[in-house]
C-alpha cells in the first residue's frame, strides 16, 4: 500500500489573534512571535495514513509545497511515523491558488509514480477552501471521496465513512483514489522520541518545477486563476457591554437583566 | 466561445425537499441577476423532483432547469459532476451559486476543475463590481481572522455560500417561471463509487446547527460535570450545548458538538460562550451568530471583542447566578 499525504505549512490557527497582521500593500499575512505549524486537517490525514499502514503495511510519502519551509514543521509527519518526504520548494511555487497548487501536487504525485491512496486534509486552516484534494483527483482522473471520518482498506477498495449533515454515508471507492480527511478520524498521535530521532535522519527530496515537468508560469502566483482583490481584518465593533457587579454572582444576574432589557431574551 | 450570461443557483435537495440554503442562494442570486440586468436560473438534479420546480420559482427563479432521473436519486460525485457539466455547458451562466454543505463541499471544487474555472468556497458576501461587472466574492480566511475579497478570471464564476449568510426572498406564489427539462445522459457504469449505507445519527435534543440558542464551553469548564451546568442553561433556553476544541480533545463532550475550524460552523440567534477565550480556530465556527454573549475571567480575552454583552468573572460563580436570574425572568 503506497500512500501519499499532502500537507501544508500554515500560520498557527491557535496563535493569539494579536500576533496576526496584514500587510495591506501586498495582501499578505505577517505573524509575529508565532511559528508556523502543519495544517491541523493535514495532521488528521497523516493520522489516517498511519492507521491504514498499521493494518496494510506499505509506505507513506508526504508532500509539502512552498518556499523556505521549516524543516521541523514539514518533518513532523515523519516523526509521527511517515516514511518519506518530498518538498516542492521554490519561490515560484508560492502565492498560488487552488488551481496552481493542485496542479503542482498532481504532477509531483505522477512523478512519485506508485500510489494507491492520496490523502489530504478536508481544508487548510488558512484558506478554508477544501479544493486541493478534489482538484488533484480531477487532474489525475481518479475518484475522490471527501470528508472521511473512517477509512478501511482492502486490496483494491477503500470503504469510507463520509460525514454528512445528519450522520454519515458509507462509500466504497476503488483504488487508486483521493480521500480528504475530517477531524472525526481521531486525534493525531504525538511524535515519539524515537520518531523524532528517525525523522532527523531522513533527508527530504526536493523537486523544482523542472523536476516535475511543469513550467514556472503554471504554478504559484503566475498559475493562478483567482485574484485576491483585498485582504483585511474586519473591524470588530469592540462595543461589548459589560454587566457590572460587586461580585461575580451579581455580574451574572445583571448580565441576565441586560439581555432582557435589550430584548435579546 | 460561448457567451456567459445570467446567474444560476444549484438547488440542493434532501429527502425530496429543497434544503434551506437553496432558497438563500436564490435570494442572493436574484439580487446579483437584477444588478446585471439578467435572468436567474435554478438547477434541480435528482429523482422524482418535478414537483419542486415551481417552488424555486416562488423564491425568484425565472427559469428552472430540471434533470430528473432515477440514477440521480442519491448524490454521487461522478454522476452529479457529469450532469452539472452538461447543464452548465447548455446554460453558460456568468455566475453559479452552490451551498457550503457536505454536498457543496464535494461538488463545487470537482465541477470547477472539470469546467476549468474557479470556485470560492464559503462566501459570506457577494456583490457585482460596478466597474468590471465581475463578481466580488468575500469569504473569511485564516479561521475568520481576516476576510478576503476574490475575483475570478474565468466563467462561470463559481461560489459556495455559507449557511444563513444570505437572506431568501419571501416566497411569492404568483411568480411565473419557465421549466426546462434536460436529459441526464449518465450511464451507471460511469459512477465509480458505490453508496453502501447511509446512517442517520440520533441526536439527543436539538441539533447544534439548528438551535436558535447555543451555550458553549471552553477549556476553563474543566470537566464533564461542568458541562452539566451548561446543559441546564441550554435546556432552559431550549437550546443546544457546544464546545471549543479542548473539551472535545479531552473527551468531556463528544466531538460532534465541536464548534470551530475543525468542527461545526453555526449561526444561532444567541451564542453564549462560557470560559472560551476566542481563538481564531473557534471564532471561525461562531462569528456569524447574531448575538454573542461571553462569560470569562479575563477581561482582555479575545471573545469580548466579538461579544455584544459580557460579564467578567469566574464562570463557576457567574453562570449559576446568570442561570437563576434567567429562570426568574422567564417565569415572570
């Protein structure tokens, strides 16, 4: 079983909002004092791959795309138990949209060659789009099941529980296929000390656009079809009306009165 | 090159009925179509659904494209993408609106890649640029820490809309619309996936997505027992209990009540956040609430920047008094 997991390096979604700034001139986000992390949903995808490997055996290759990627971040899946790491690392890869990103990843997956299963997070915590997985499947011409909460693999089929509004549906999909993973799959495991030591020794394979047979104008900023017209932080009203009180209890009771006064309740 | 014209809305169905977001899509779709001086179309795909066409007309559709075929009884990616590709090649709309639901999340990106166009997911605001006449697509990014306005270079300009972000029109039974049938033209053999089972999960009480009032707790609640107190308030207000991520991670409450980036996105009338600091990961799930009410011991907590009303203090002292007072007020 050859599994490929696509993982994005993102700004930490749990970081305090005060560390978050937007540079209006470039429409880019600057983080102050909070290091990047691997995308939370990507981490669930890694967990899903490790569960499958535990029963099926095989190899897990993770692919990340960007420039100046932090090794301790993109190596986290290796520390959790993945086997190999491919980095699409070059300045031309950055600034892309769903199209240019899915295209570069799909071409890299073709170069990896042997794959039974491609896993992605259901969406990334920065763009909140959820298009990379379906996009890769469309480009490669393989089926895709989104929002997986459980994946069971037998020889050439995956049985996937897919999250729906009222519960879940059980879907059989032939391999190779793309599956996007939701948080219901279960908490990602922590890297072990042994895992961290092993990850240190694994050298990532780095592919430039020419290595995966793509022209620079197809990827990153140049390859995008969506334009960002404006990126801004909504101005919060900051008009919270506080219920006063001599004691917390009094504040609690006054809060209820305030809500009644304002006809919220 | 085809000329792209008009606004189309993919109207999602469940159990033979329009889902509410379909009417919301038609509501914003009508406004955009009026701004462009063009028509609004509804697209209905399913089995035995001809009775629903007129309903989409009452919500504003000028034309209804109906694809009715037994093979389309259940949503399956392969068949629905193929059908929508066929429909869109026929009607070539300038704008296509879908809902950000479990179906929309699956269908929209696949269809966009198939049509070699783009889609912006989870939009909360849509408008026509007065100069370029292109669609301005506003969506929260970075877990709601920022909003981005996107435009697309290609047609159709596809978007999904967030639940309850757009307002439906009042249904008007006197409206007239044209109904056009389109053959599905799908072979069973082209569907690569197979639905084995569909499981409805029973939820005790009101579903968190449907509740008008949600009482949610954070890390500071500290135990499953603590959530019992939140439950009491929720019951009183006929609402549901939710949580930020840490209580779910700690197993105090089930994962299904998680609100935030890695959980549910909700927009109730009243959201009462107890001992929740308000990380962007959490706020991305509740920032659409009409009234956020926060109880937190830290007056500087980020949640108060989003809240309309708040009380500062240890929730263990504030909440019982708050609940007691509400009981009194409701009884009066």
